[in-house]
C-alpha cells in the first residue's frame, strides 16, 4: 500500500530545493558581514534578483562578478552555489560552498547547503553527516532539523524522522518561516508511514491549508479509515 512513498519524497525534495512551494526563495536567518564594495553589492543584488526570478545562468554571471571584486564576499559564494545547484551543476555548487565555509567556518549556511547538494546526489547518509555538523554549530536552527527529518524519511528511519520533524516544528513556530507548509507535508508522510492516521490527518489538513499538495495515496488511505 505504501510503495510509492519514495517517489513522493523525491518530488518533495525537488520542490523544496532552495525554494518554497510558493516559489519564494528560502530565507537565511544567519547574518553576514556585508561587503565594503558598492559595485560588488550591486552585482550581488542583481544576482539575488535573478535567483528570485529563477534566471539562474544570469545569476551565476552576476554573482561571479561580485566575487571577482570582493573575494571574501560570503553571501555571494552562497548564492552562487545555489544558482549552480538549480542548474544541476552540483560539483560547482559544492566547490563554492566549501569556499564559503572556509571563509566563514562559524556559520551553518554553507554546511546545510552541502547537505542539500548530497540530497540532490541521492547520498542521504552523507547529507545527514553534514546536517549533524551544522547542528553542532547551531542546535536551534529549524532548517537543520527539517533537513534531517527529510533524510531520515528517505532512509526509512521513521522514528528519527519524526523526532527531527517535531523539533523543526517547535523552532519554526518561533519565527515567520516559509518552510512550515512543507514541514507539515513531511510530518503527514511520517505519520502515514507509522500508521498513525489521526496525526497523518492533522498534518495533511495543515499542509493543505498552506497550499501543499499531499500524495493521493495518503489522502486515499485516510478516506478508508473512519474518523
């Protein structure tokens, strides 16, 4: 009955890779020291706007120019990596994330996104390693727990997925976050896999209210169960 859940999860990973299902860019809650170069900032802003418009090749060009001017511009490295990731240039994305991490080792953005690169490669255990490294830096970042929840779900480690999903929900509720609907979809799927129809139904409703589509197999299963 639950054989299609991996296909559903792969679809979910693709729809949350750098963007929310409403199309907006995932927000980073980690501030950086900005560049002192007005020209580098201009190129960065242009590149950032290109990303928001999903014009990723143009973003690569603009962000590369920002880095040429200021080789220590961490924000530009992160956005450049995101742009490369969106056009499936994963080796390039990894390369610039690693530079970002070397320049700002106390941050978590590059480490978290290295985990996303491994997700895209289908290396879920490696992604877990990166998420755990990020967790050692910031134990209250909901994006890390959300990522871990997805990875453990892909690895069919459902109780670990649930623990991390619940923690992500706890911290996401403390901020205005565009990932909440996607998280509800993940929690719905986890409870479905654990045969908890009550909580699966709860999170299906929350996900749908947030505009997230739920696998028809899950909704169909819930329809067969008396409320």
